[in-house]
C-alpha cells in the first residue's frame, strides 16, 4: 500500500475516533510512518498518537504487562465504568497483586483507581 493511502487510513480512523485501529496501522507501518516526510502528512491527532507510542516504547513500562494482565485491567475499567461494582470488586480482590503494581496503575481509569483505593482501605 502506498504511504499516502496509509496516511489517509490513519487520519480517517483518528477522525472517527477509532484509536485502537489507527494504532494497529501505525504499529504495522512504523518504519514508514516515522520517516520525517511521511510523519508530516499525518493529521494533528495522528501525530500526537505517534508521539504517545514513541514515549511508550522509550519507557518500556507497557511491555512489563502481559496481554492477559492488560485484559484484566481493561475488564476492571469496563466494570467500573458500567457500574458493575460487585463484579469489579471481585476482579480487584482476585488480582490485587497485579493492580497494586505501579505500571499497572497507569492502565486504570481515574474512577477505577479511586474504587480500588477505597476497596483496599476497607479490606
């Protein structure tokens, strides 16, 4: 696929707020996207996403979590967001050692962090 087409697809996904799909395309085309001339063709939101990915790669904290750990944290976030608090509390107590890790805290939403803090205080 031509780089212009790739840039168009990324910008289109960003405009439609499909950030996960845009991220997948960026990672798949990483070498081509990070070239200065191609990077300049990206929209502002896509450029910001690329900068976030660069920071993640530099800190390497996100590599410390397995895919299963990330799924658990996402599930906790979704349960808190959907106000399924008994289910979220169950996930918290089953995976407390994972959730207590500093790099795992960055995956939690502010609401999920607050609820985990409250559950930890009451435990």
